[in-house]
C-alpha cells in the first residue's frame, strides 16, 4: 500500500522546518518538492518495500573478481549468474564511483561509474535480478572532487559546501571515529585559508547540510541512484552528518531529522526503496535509527553481532551472545536488522562497550594480532586510545592461534556464519567470507591501510578453479555456506517478523527457536570443540526432529551435536516420517 501522499507532504514540511526553522524551511520545502515533482513525471511509483525469509544480501566491490580483458562489473555479473543467482536476493555493490582514497568512500563524482569498472548500463544490468543496494556517501566528499574545487574557487551554489571552523574553537567534546585531526587547512583561490571539518581523513571533507544547495544536490543524487535501479539506499557514516560545536556531533537530533527527510522523500516518490543506516556504535545508539518504526530507516546494521560472535567462538561459550540476542527488538514489524559477521571494513569494537569488559576486549584484540590481523584505534575525548576496529578476515580470526594446523577451522567459521542466518532480520554475506578468503597481508604493506587486509582483488579464473576442487579451502567454505543460505530462504520460520526464543540448555551451544504459524524450527549451533547430546525443551515424544541441512532425524530428548556442528531442526509428528 502506498503511503498517504498528503500526510507525507505535511511530514516533509515539518521536518524541514525542524531542521532549518520556519522561513528557510519553507524555502527548502519549495526546492525539494520541485525536485520530486520532476522525478514523478518520469518514474512510476512502486510497491512499499518489505523483507521476507527469502531475502539474503551479498556484499562485494565491483572489482573484487577480475578477468583479463573484461570490465569487472561484467565479470562479477557472470560469476553471480553462475554461482549465486538463485541463492541471494540482494546485492550490495560497494561504491563504484570515481574516488581518490578509502577504497571508494572518498567520492570525486557521485553521478559517475568508474570507467575502469564499467557503466551505468552495467549497474542496471547486474542489479536487474537483485535488490540492489547503493551507497549514498552522505557525510563527505573527496577533497579532489569537482564540487570541492568549485567550493575553493567560490563558484555559485558551492560557497557553503564545506564546514568552516575557527581552529581555536573547543572541539574536545566531539566523538572521534579515528585517531586523526578533526580539522584540515585548505587555501581558497582568493588566498583565504580555511580550516574545514574532516571527520574521517584530510581527503574526506564533510558536507555542510546547513546549505540548501548541499541538501538539494544530495537529494538529487539519491534519486538518481533510484532511477538507476537502486532498491536499498545505504546511508554511509550517517551518525556524524550534522555538527554543532559544543556537542559530541554524533546522533544529533538534526541528523535524525535528516534521516526522516530522506525517508519521507522515498515514501513520497519511491516507496519500493528501503533505507539502511550504517552506524558502527553501541547497540542502543544504533537502534535509534529505527525511529518510531515507521519514520527513519527500515533496516539498521546489527553491528554488535560480529564482535560478540567472535567472543563466543573464542571462548566456546554462548551465554553472553545468547543473553544479548534475547534483548533484540524492533519498534515495529516494518523494520528489521541486517545481520552480518563481516564486511569490507573490519570488525567493529565499539559495539562491545557495556557488554564486555576492557580485559575481554583486549583478549579479542590479542587474538586478532596473533592471527595476523591489526587493531585500529580511536581517540577518546580524554585523549586516550581505545580499540575501534579489528582488521582481519573473519575466516582467519577464527583460527585457533594455539595450533599450527587447526582441524576445526572451517567448521568453526561455518558455525559463525550460521548464527547470522538464524537471527531475526535479513542476512548479509561479504563475498570474501562466502569464498573463504585469507588475510591479504601483502596488500596492507602495499597500501599502508589496515582495512586492505580484507579487500583483495582476485582472479575469477583462479577462484573458480579452487571452487571446483573439493579439497580447497574455498570449496570447503563456499559449498556448505551457499547451501545454508539456499535452505534458509525456503523456511517461513526465518521470516524477519517470526517469533524467536533463546534457550540455555548448554552454554556451549546456541539454541534458538524460530516459529510462525506454518513452521517451528530449532537452530542449534555448537560453539565449542566438544561432542554433546542435548534435550530440547517443550517437545513431546510424539514428535521427531528433521535436520533441514542433512536430512537426518532425531528424537527431541536426545540430539547429538558434534564440534561446531550446525543443526536446523524442524519438528514433525512421528506418523509423518517414513
């Protein structure tokens, strides 16, 4: 059902007045509605975005897979068609725009596809069978972009593009995601020197949303992505969008108003498009971006899951993870979590604040380093450093650092990935996890950036050769992983809105019941190297349990589970089993 148009227009006007005040808010409203009117004349309105158990999203760069003589987007398209087209419903294509740094997130032109990757026609083609997720890098742009050059030369419409700050201002309360200077000095064509807000690096200049020109340009950018086939808009680094000196400059009310504005715009002209917010922060801060369940993002990244899952598998104990899962809730059935273990970035450490002790977090950092990874830090407001991100492939972080040849490495990794598949929400899988990639340490030395460790470019010919060899690590990971995703998509109990209960039958096993009117499942994931026998609660002897992954049958009072084994058990009456 399409959102009520008149209600949406009223909400948009109110949001703009909340951000800019009444007079300027009216000017903003006039400018934004003019953009929407033009868009509506050219494009049809789709159905309201919704998610089901059939949704699973693959995350990849456009050039992760390479074939000599072929544009990378076409290489990727061919690989997807051959290996995962019927398994994943969505594709998060990481920034494919021209850029100057940060592997695509320092954008020089928001409206172009990198010529070395392909074209907008390739984007539309690859996105055709998938629910395509595109990044709106809303917080900043490249210092080498045309827009920024227009600012330095004081071209009309770009005079207020960046945030100029008196370097003597007290910025001590600002939350810092990186241990880098907050301000960067630039010289304008007139000779005037300015200090500009650069949250993430000197090459990433923060946009000034007090400027209606900036607002208008970014709204047009978002709608252009929609016109090219985007079905999910990822709001990158959105938490830092609005700045007020004297505040932490994170999660400010006007930042939330901006998310509400983007949502109201899409509800008006493209309700088939969902918003997802990317905020690598503690859980309670993260879920604020659901708003009231209807007015901000439809999905938020479940950032606490990757590091807490690492803790559970490092200790062989599911209790802390299980207790946290029991707290997961959403303000309405219209919103849900994006559940993932790995992404193109590292494993965020901040979401562990308030859940694990500093000593426990340091133990994880030690494991990361012993397995060849790196620990990135951030600067607290008191000047001290703390872990911000663990940079390592999720496959390698789960190797037992105590042994040279870990016999449980693959099984432990697959167990970790199964957790993200059984939680309420939509699962997202990073391509390097799907194909069992190892640390690219040589890449870190090459670029000097820790995140490169998880971003290797691969020969698709070599990858496919390894996938065809059942003895290879890639095949041992990819084939059962793909099968888990395929089976998951067919189970009504895994719908994002279905019921969930967590049981504590044994601290070594994560036991989750998912249920709906049509199906009840027990997901058992052994997080230890022990062989165990479990009795499931509330199950009558007249029922047997069938493992959807292996086809084996079990009695509810006696379920054997091996080291790091994954069981998805569906209850059936004994009479229905031949």
